[in-house]
């Protein structure tokens, strides 16, 4: 596994090269010299997370239908818009 590090500027100018590098291992993208993001292939992502499901299934958040959402009432009164 090869680890590659590139700057945000390099990533913006050569995204295709970064994607190719991600096939060999993670690509660390830096912002002002500090790691900010990591680009990995979907195969590596699935191995790391142990998931092989569809992204829609992962985003569906199973079990959310049983969760109760309590939203506090706003104490601010609505104000008419000033359209002048």
C-alpha cells in the first residue's frame, strides 16, 4: 500500500492523478501543510468499514423512524418584513 500526500492546490489541478494514486493506497490532501482530507478507493473504504451495501442504504439511517425529535419552541416573536 502506497501512501501519497498532495496539497489542496495540487489536488485541484490534478484530480485524475490523485484518483489513480488512490487505487494504490490512501491519498492525504493537505491544507496549509496540515492533513485535511483523505481520498481512498471504494474497495479500500469497504474493507476499512466492513460495508458492502449501497450508499443509499447507508444514508437511509435505519432505525431513525423510532427516534423522537424534540425541538424547542422559539421565544422570539415573528417580525413583519421591512420591504421599503
